[in-house]
């Protein structure tokens, strides 16, 4: 079984997100980026299947700007055999949507003859959770979404036949760390770069972002001495009729 794993470069989960002054988006310049955490889980599961001899090859894929190669090298250090970078400009990357990614994945799957596609259930930057089901629809493949356990011939809640699309849930596994020797080895593993125009995929935005704003500041809570005090406070706020 030949597995394609999608990995996305996102603002690191530990970074405090800041909205741009013009409210056109969030600040991405000069902040730490890393591999989308759910994609790390999908990659780990694919590598584990290869270690169990249930998969023959694991290939990492990313659609994005030049720095997407950083997460692809990380994927190679974590066990992927090869990597494919479909290139777009940074400006184009900022406007990519799930449909664009799914169409690009479909092209790669069909040209490289993959048997399965593993993706994170969502990306932490847009939380759309749409790429996996859209891809399954485009390919007309079975889909196993939000998978928390994968086993051969298991008796779980869902069975799928190869070929299939899988999206990984947080509970599926705990990703390994990339060791220094593997980071060095990853530099010699093959990474193919393909300009998006060579695939003939239209990435014209289908949606328009009108404005991005910070969530409202949550008001501080309070304490009450007893149930009577709680009821009185609820009446005062109009949540309970007097």
C-alpha cells in the first residue's frame, strides 16, 4: 500500500495569534511556524503502518509557498520516504481553500498511483475540516474521518476498502520526535517540486475575507456565598424570573 500524507505549514500552536492592523488577516510574518499537529498524527500513523509492513511507501505532500519545504523535511525526518511540494507563491498560499488542496491532491494521487491518503482532521489555522471529505468525493473513494484507531481487519466502528481517504483525530497516536540523525538523513531524501501551473489546477479564490477581528474579551466571573446568593445574582442579571 502506497500512502500519500498531506502536511501543512501553519503558525505554531504555541504562538499567540494577532490580527493585522488593517484586519485583513492574522500576522504570519516573523512568527514561528510548524507542521499542523493533526497532520503530524496522520504522518505518524502512516509511518507505523510501514513499520508493520502494511505499507510499502510513505510520501509527504504540501501545497504552499517556498517555506513549505521546511515541514516536508520534517516529515522526511519523521519517517516519510519521499516528499512532493506543489509550489505556489506566498500570496497565493494565503488564499488557498480546502477545495484547491483537494483538487491538487487528486492530481497527485492519480499521477503517482497512491492507494491511500492520510490527512489531519483539520488545520489549526482555518479549522475547516473539509479537505478529506472533498478529496474522497472527487476520487469517489471510501472515507474514514476523525479516525481514533486504525487496524488491519479490525472490528471497529467502520471498515473501508483500499483505496481510501483517512483523516486523523487527536486520539489516534502520539507523534514521534525527529532525531538528529534522522534530520541529517532527511536532507538526502528526494523532494520533488512541482509548480501548480504544471498540474493545471485553478486556485482562484471562491470566497472573500471581508474582515478579521479579535474575539470579544470575556468578562470576569464572580463568586457567591451560597445557593440563595446564586439565585439572587441570576435574578439580577435577568436569567431567572423573580
